[in-house]
């Protein structure tokens, strides 16, 4: 949940869900460390990183980021990570229709079992591979709208839309009522 700590400091638990190999860990590492490592290792179980972001209105958001493994054998553990999350980023790979299907599974799962009011984001990653695109932007956009999510295409490789993704989430976090 997002919790007020100091006057305009917010803490927010954030979880990434999606098929294995879509680039969840690379998105997190790009955001937190500003790097892209093409030889990054497969996530086992889940990993945790935190990063703060200063908004224009001088709000400081401290993200506590849970990056999950996409493998089936960890699916049963997912509720541990999205429980209490202020936001969930559901990632697919724009070159993989199967990963888009899997993203829809996660959206349903969150709708059934997630926090009411959880901010859900649909992210089509690997946008740099547009020549191999097989999920049309418009199809994903429409799906996101129907499910009250916001939608973005990103590239962890080129850094395209990565900071914007986290900024958009930060802007949507409920502010404490004074
Ligand atoms: P995860 O299983 O969802 O955490 O996926 P990873 O972050 O481990 O990435 C899986 C593979 O996709 C790795 O080989 C990455 O180098 C590659 N990858 C991740 N993001 C991008 C991207 O934006 N563009 C391209 N071209 N490759 C990416
Ligand atoms: Mg990973």
C-alpha cells in the first residue's frame, strides 16, 4: 500500500507480473540502476529492489519493487507479492502473442484477488523489436482501456518509456488526506 511517511513522502509497494522472458527484471534494473545487461540471470522466486523518485510537485515516492519469476511453479506464490501492492505492472513482450495471453491471465487474477483500488498497468516491452512485432499496439490499448488499466510500450534495452512508466504510476498513487 502507499503509506505516508514524511510530509510529502510516499511509500508504495509495486509488483511486476508476466511471463518468463518478457523483460521484467530488465525493466526494474533499467529503472533502478540505469543499466541494461543482456546476460541478466533468470529470476528465481522473486527479487526485491527499492528506488525513490521525486515528482514535480516535490512528492518523494519510495517504490518497494517486487520482481517475480514468471515460471508456472512460482505462480502459487504470486499472491504473496501482489497482496498489499499499491500498483501492479503486468508485462508482455510485443513479439510474443503467448506472453500477451499470459498478461491477460494476470489481469484477471489481479481483478479477482488483488487489492481493490490497485493501480494496474499493462506494459508491452521490447518495443525496440518493432520489426518482429506480433501484438498490435491498438489491440493492447483497447484491452487495457476495457480493464481500466493504463498502457505503455517500453524498451528496457533503449530505456524508452521506462522512467515515464514509474512516473505515471507515482502520479496515480493516492495522496494522504491531511
Ligand atoms: P523476465 O524473465 O521477465 O525477468 O525477463 P528478463 O528481464 O530476464 O529478460 C529476458 C530476456 O529479454 C533477456 O535476454 C533480456 O536481455 C531481453 N530483454 C529484456 N528487455 C528487453 C528489451 O526491451 N528489448 C530487447 N530487445 N530485449 C530485452
Ligand atoms: Mg526476471
